């Protein structure tokens, strides 16, 4: 497992221009959609400052600018606009996105963080609706310097692939919201004033030494892989990372006989990271770093963070009915998740136990039981 951190969060964040793009179509009427969205937005508003700007654009069969360029500390106006939203009509996401980008451009803060946050179940049924068309549309718009992040709500007709496509090609992040607490965490980590983009088009390339590693397999990120030649192709789009962000990449490896001998200092692999500077350093030349990983990183008793990541990996393979699931079980994944919280304080322990609860909930679900039984 490779863990990467993007430095510390900034102490003096630039002003944020936030455009909330809200799906108010008929499919958003369920309790887990628009009502939860309203509660989530109320949590987000609490973290805004006077120097921030907030606009609200809605879309269904028609699109409307409900609020434009309000001061971030005008909670009454912002919450009043949010609480007045009602669900009805079809879903013209293309028109809503076009208007949101236009409002973002009109309220643009030079030197600030300009971001659209789209909240929807992804059930786009009017205008552009295919993933390829959405990709092309958002890719063309991101040149404005506005980030597009996406919050997903609901289930049933939920369109996960479309939502992720929008965020991936809009230089933003994608999050699924199932509670107001989750919305608050997402806002604090990814959307708050302190969440300043510092690296665009972040790419990782891992090179294994064949003398040390017989074979390897990347776990996850299947829809984020790129051709080897695109690593140094600065025109190839990749993800953005904010100050203080962390990410984990996991591989399954089979070591050679030489690799199993934990002697010497030969690296098993080299990880290269390349990105385009963003924020205050936008426009600077691309930066690249290389890190060697070898026997000094080996541990027969990895820590709690490793256990948490391993639980996520195991659960993910079970949920997707992976051909590599082997003897993994939901009980094993839950036990790993539970053990990862053993040494933490009450707040962090409660947050990690949400994963255990999620695994148990999935285990009780009839659709998941067949996968578990098959393993």
C-alpha cells in the first residue's frame, strides 16, 4: 500500500466562489434525495465567510438562478433559497450545467477558488445524457478555471457512472452523500474554504523491479488507469488534489525468491508522481517526484491505517464479486475495520465503525448475500 499526502492545509485560504447547482427534478422528491440535500447544504453554509460568494442554480425541465453572488455570511438569504426548493419536472442537466458555468464566470473571484458543486441523483433524461457527451461537454468547460465537484444522492435510479464522469472531467471530486454528517465531512475535507486546490492533473506511475517482484495487480482505480505514454503528456487530463488531501493506492504483489530475502537495500518498486501546480502556483512548470520503496517499508505487523485500507479493499472485492476475492468474507472485512479503530479516540473510532456498520448492512442485503456465499 502506497500512501500519499499533499502537505498541510493552508492557514489563510483565499476567498471561495461557490455555485450550488441543485437538481430539483421529480426524481429528487424522495426523502433520501432533496430533503437530505437541503440538510446537507445547510451544513455547508455554516462554514462560509463574508469574503466568500454563494450562488444557487436549479434545474429540472427549466433552469433558474435562485441566488447570485450572495455574501457567504448572509446565512438567511442562502438558507431561505435552499429551503424553498421543491422537486418537480424532468432533468435537463446540460442546461443546468451551462447556466452554472455562466454564473460561475460572472461571479468569478480572481485569485480565489471558483467551484461548482452539483447535487443530483444523476438521472439526466433531457439534453446531453450519455457519458461520452457529458465528458466532452465538461472537458470543454473546465478551461474557465472553475472546478466541478459532484454530490450524489439517493438510490434506485441513481446514475453513478454519469456522476463520476462529470467530476472526473470537471477537475473536481465526487462524493456519495447518505447522511448530513457525511455531507459535513465531505465539505470540510474537499469543499471548504481551506480546501484549496494545489495540484491539478495528478498522475502516479509505479515501476516494479522484475528481479524483486514476480507479478503485481493494481487493486481498484480500474476506470482511472492511463496509457504509460500519458504520464508525461501534460495535455492528458487527470485528477485534482487539495492541500492536506491523502490518498491510498493498493497493489497485490508476488515477490521473487530474491525479493523475499529481506536483506540489502534494493527497492521493490519506484513510484513517480507528476502534477500541474494549481492555486497560487498555477502556470508553473509541471513537477515530478520519485520515491523508492523496498524492504525498509516491510512490516509483519502493519498498523491501524493499514488494517482500515485492507478492510476497504476486501469489502470492495466482495461487493464487486471480484475474480480475485479468494477466501475473503464479509466477516473478515468487518473484523479488520473494527480492529483499525481499537487505538483511536471516541470520535475517530465512531467514524471508522461506520465502515463496519456498512459491511454488516451489505451482508444483510439479499443481493450481497449471494456474493458472500459464493466467496
